[in-house]
């Protein structure tokens, strides 16, 4: 039997900027990626189901896209960074963020958002049935997208852990 790859189409969420300031909003100013660009938002899309090896269950890989815009108002266009991550990569990223923030600015720990929940331990006997369910995956995608946007658009977190953010967004070879 040939392995099949299933793709779950995205259901985008929209983040609203309610700042009334002229020019670049506070959230955009606080998510500067470098001196030339700011991160506008991120998308989590294209859930691909991968068949693991013999003892490894199937797992989902998510396409993460960060949209960058130039700070210079005379520049046009945007740039996109694409990378692929598993849920476990998001867990490792969040744990690294928590460690860094606890060390550098303990009062900001509450700014690190939660991830969508994993499969409950008491359902582990039917892990594939739950973890690969379309509705479950759609909810997980929304939660991952909310998480990554709350991290990338939070200037405090980006200032403290810019290297971790760059490492997470860097495409793997």
C-alpha cells in the first residue's frame, strides 16, 4: 500500500491593529526583524501528514510563513520566509523562549502564549485517530498560528529572544 500525503487547507485568522497612531503602528514597530524590515504577521498553513518509519507514528508538518515589510515607506513589496515545523518544534521553541525570558526578564513570562494542547495521555492508545483528525488539525493550526503571531508581534519577546525567533524561522536544509 502506497503512503498517501494529506493536505489540510488553511482557515486564515486575521489580527486586527486597533492602534490609531499615524504611520507604523506600535505592534509593527515592536516587531522589527532587523533595521530594514518589520514582521507583519505569520501564517501556519499546509498541514502535510508524513508517515514515520516502522515504530514512528504518522505526524503532521506545518508550513510557517512570516511576512516581512520594509520599514522605508519608499520601498514597496513584502518578503516571505517559509519554513516547515512539527508541533514538537513549536513546543521546543516555546520552552526555549520561556527559559530565555525567565533569565532575562522574569516579569515578561506571562507574555509567552500557550500552545494548543497535545493529545491527552489517556487517548494515547488511539493517537493517530485523534492526531490526524481534520477537525483536530484545523483547531491545532489555528492555535499554532495564534501562538506564532503573538510571539512575533510582541516586541518584548523579540527583543529578548531574537536569535531564537530567527532560528525558528530559518528554513531547514
